[in-house]
C-alpha cells in the first residue's frame, strides 16, 4: 500500500497548503462584518469547472495509485512472471505525448484567437489519441498472439487491467474532446473554446503522466527503482 | 469584537457576486423527475435510500427471527441467512447511510447553507442520482437472479465470495453485487465532485470557511474522504470481477472446492483484497460519522440557543479525524495476521483518533452547559446520539487493542459495537435532522406526538437490542451463525436474551413505520411551519419562501456578515442573529 500512501500524502500536502490560507486560526465568533480584509478566504475566481476537473483528476490519481499498490503487493508472490512488454508501447507513448503537445498548442491558439490553428491542433490531439488507443489494441493482440492471455499469469492480468483502465479514461476524455472539436469546426469564435480546450489539455497532461508511470511499472523500472531505494535505506 | 469592515466601507452589494446560470425546468418531467435542482435530487436520493433501507430493515427482522426462534423459522436456511446478512450490511452502510447523508442531506443543505443557487454542475448532479438509482436496482435485482443475492458477508472476502459453497458465489449474486458497487461509486463520484466544488466555489460573499456551519464542514470533509476512499473499493470490485468472470488470480489462491473440484486460480492473495477493502472500509465509518457530527453540532447549538463551544476545535477535529482515518485501516485485519510492528502502528493510530473524537463530545456537552435547552424532537435525537456514540466509541477502544480484539473479533460483541457506533448513532442523527429540516423541505412541522413516540421507542428500543448483545458476545457467542444449537459454553440465558432482543427489534421496526406515516401525513396535515420555525441563524432558514423556490434565494444572494452560531448574544434584541444580518451584534436580531 506504499504507492497509495505516498499519493495521499501528496494530496494531503496540497489540501494542507490550501487550508493554511483559509485562516483556520481565526476566531469567527469575535469577527463580524464583510470580510473585505481577507479576500483569499472567499471563493476563488477560478472557474468551477477547472477546480472540478482538478478534484476529479485527484480521484483518478487515487485510482491508479491503488492499482499500482496492488501490483506491487501481488508481485512478491512466487507465481509472478513478468512478460516482455510489446515494443509497440513505445510508439503509443510517443502518440500520447504528441496528443498532449497538440492540446497545449490548442490552448495557446485559443488564447491568441487563431481559429485555424486551434482546429488543427484539436484535430491532431484527437487523432493522436485515437492512434494511441489503436496502438494499445495492437499491443493486446500481439500480447495474446504470443500466448499471454489475461488469465495466464498475474503479471499479464495486470497488464490488461492497467492498460484497459487507462484506455477507458482516454475514451471518456475523447468524448469531451470530440465535442470541443465539433464546436471548433462549427464556429469561428475561438474565445468561447478557451475553457473547454484548457480542460481537455489539463486532462490529457495528467493522463500522460499516469501513462508514463504505468509504463515504468509495466517495464519493471519502477520495481528496480524501489529495489535501489531499499538498498540505499538498509 | 473585531469588525472586519475597512473603516467607512458599507455593506458589499450583492451585485458583485457572480451569478451562476441556472437551468430552468420546462415541464413536469424536468421539474420533478429529470430535475437538475439539488433540492429535488436530494429528495430523490433520500426517497430511494429509504426505500432500499426498508428492505434492509425487513432483512434484519428475518435474521433476528431466526436467531431468536431458530426452530420456528427453520425455513430460513444458513444460506438464506447469509444472504440476508450480506444484503442488510451492504445496503445499510453504503446504499442507505452514505447515500442519505451525502446524496440526501448534502444535496439539500450544501447549496442552501453556503448561499448558492444550486450545485455548480447541476447536470452531473442529476446523472449522479440516476446512476445511484441504477445501482440500487441492480442490487435489488440480485434478489431475483438465479441463486439469489450473494451471501459472502458485507466485506465480500475472497476466496469464499466467489466459490460455489457461498450463495451467489458461482451464480449471478456476486456479479450483480460487484457491478452495483461499481455503479454506485461512479454515481457517487459525480455527486461528490459537486458537493466539494460547491463548497469551494459556490459560497456567497462573506461565507468564509470559518463561517460555514459545521454541518457543511462535516459533509464536505466526508465527501473529500469518500472521493479518495471509494476508488479502493472500485479497484477491489473490478479485480474480483476479473477473478470471477475470466478466471484471473488477483485474489484467488490455488483452491480445491468442495474437496474435489480444483478451481482455475493459482497463487492470488486474499489479504490484498482485505487491504484494499479496508482502505475504503475504515474511512467509510467516518464518511458516515462526520456528517452526523456536523449535523448534531448544529442541532445542539440551535436547540440549546447557545453558540457551539469551541468552533475552531470542532473544525480542526473534523479535519484531523478525516486525515487520521486513512492510516488505521489494518485494525480490521488483526486476526488476518500481520507483522507485530504493523499491529502496533495501527493500534496506536486507532487509539489516537479517540482524541479529536473526544474533543467533539466534550464540546457538545459544553455547548449544552447552561444553555437554554429546548427538548424538541431534534434535540432529543441529538442528545440520544451523544450518549449512544460515547457508548459505541468506548467499546471501540476495547477492540482497537490487538490483544483484546483477537478473542472478541468473531463474537456478537463486535456486532453490538458497530451497530451502536455506526448504525444506531448516525441513524439517530438522520432522524433528528429530518425532524429539524422537514419544516424547510415541506413548509409543515412533523406531528409532535408521533415524533415523541418514535423517539422514545427507537432510542430505548435500540438499547434493549444492542446492550444485551455485548454480554452475549462476551460469553463467546460467535457472530455470523444463524443458530447456536446446544453448545456447552453457551448458557440457557443467552437463548432467552436472544428471544428478547428479537422482540425488541420487531417493536423498534414498527416504530419506524409510525415515522414513515408521520412523514407522509404531515405533508398535508402538519402545522404550517413558517420560514424559520426553530429561529435558527443559518442561511437555509433565510430563504425567499418555504419550501425554497428554484434558485433558493430571491433576486439577490444573501451576503454573510457573521458566523453561524450567534445565539443568545448579550445585548441583542432577539436570541439569534441570522448570518446575513448586517447590523453590529448589539443592535442585531431582526424579527
């Protein structure tokens, strides 16, 4: 359970930092009147959708931290035999990086009010993500063709479980990104698309980070890293 | 007295508050069925939770009948008993208490109490309810599935949960249960995002965190915890579904079923499931308890006409309990075996939680001290909660110690403990809260005589059920057994006590029917309540009408000038000053 405890410690740090700005030491029973003196204790000016997505991504992070925790807990048992990870995952990773870069480009295009660039960047982002998903399916096919089915070994079961979970999150994101694409092609006004594009980019960046971590776990690097840390500690 | 207004500045105009775009219903369907108004969604949540809760209540009767009169109810086989037990536990903990506190009270009270027109994402909020309803229907559907619902116990421990010796293990029962839980978690996450972001972003001007009523603090913190804890159950459910449906071996060790039938699994770790389950399961206790703590604080303060004692400490305690509850989960696994240092660590963290909890209890008592206590029905339930919670909490201190827990873990003592602390105590708060806020929801008071009858029968009856159960457990009567039979260490008095407990349970159950009748009867025949029958300070009592209209407040959102507990302020003309009253305290107290 170390992965999830570390992740929650990070969340606790963020929450603690935020709470430290909320005057938890104040004595509300002695204070009356409008609070113009402490504007930071009021609701922030950030758009609720951004904060909502941030909270949701914390939940998504918790989910994957738990899956990784389970992975590490399971891998110490004797029957664990990691399978060679399909090579195509490297290409898929590149596709997801491309999608993330494209969406970042879309954000700056939306800010600058360049509808053509925005459309192009959004389209590249969506297509690269679809390519990523297709690549993951190919990886599954190769994996199964080599005889690694989901029930073969816990390591292969985890391979399918982790990639499926991540893929489902990408599919969910693609629904939103598809709608943004549709709206971008319908209207020439890019300023209404600033917020949705930013939300998509934020979601993609986090899912990219999640994927990179999962990739490290599946490649066995994470386990090596833990061994090194353990060696240093003892 | 610190005045936060810069010198010379008048009250802020409400026009500075950014208005949210509200979705306006166009017809009957979008107003009452597919509604995006949090108040309607709250009632939908509460109604669904109550309906499925009644099923769980009936299941508890059937279990008690079997335990009290095993020969008369021989038709209840051990298999059906396990099914009743599993469904009773799962429904009560997740589909009733969690859904009612967060989906019901959270939806109704958060926007009203923080001064918002609605939740920040009303459409997602509506989806949340419909997915919850689907989860409940899938769960209820498992009663009609071949093989019936799962009988794996509410903890669903593998390997037994998915082997054929357990009811529903190789049939549809366990699959439907896991699917229903997954749906519930998806639906809850949608609602939970709303509750959190509404508290963060929906607060009206002047409503700082330290001016929030403790009800909102409790629900808010519990929601944050639930958002972080439910994924653990989600992961556990998905992985068990893999094991059950495609035959992987996440949790399932190599196992030979019924002595002859080897299952396809190999090498999995059942302990891993327990870690994941209790990583969710223990915070779940506080996910139910924290809203109850918050609500009870407000009930006590309002009905004792006195400011809450130690508001800051109450807030810190809520945050502290929320954080600590994530590092105590393995105390549910003492008998599963673990490294002694881990046992020591988890026993220590478990006992440390008693400190913020005790602070809260002391503060409630000190709020009552020399208060102008009105023994209204909400107050009676609040007082009953304090007593019951202390009772259940003390037996929790017994069980938190590894050496005491190991002999008691498998006995009825544990059943008595968790029913006191997690069943009866929060339900008493639910009742108190319903008596308190029903006038706001419907515009009418609940009938007083029926209410008092309901209170006394429920409160005393719950003690008649669960107090003797501690003794039954101490003599070693094991839990999870449908009948004990003639066992040497069980004295005959236990059988008499079991019959007594069963009769008490039936009577308490009957009192709940009176309560439900009261809920329906008072909608038409209750005494009109007016806008603020309890003369309370918080914003939900200062709405434009009762019940509050769509959009909650009138043309302008209220601006908050003070904390939520200005009761019996010396020098004020009334014994309460609403949060949106701009006048300095000495002149405050509008009629």
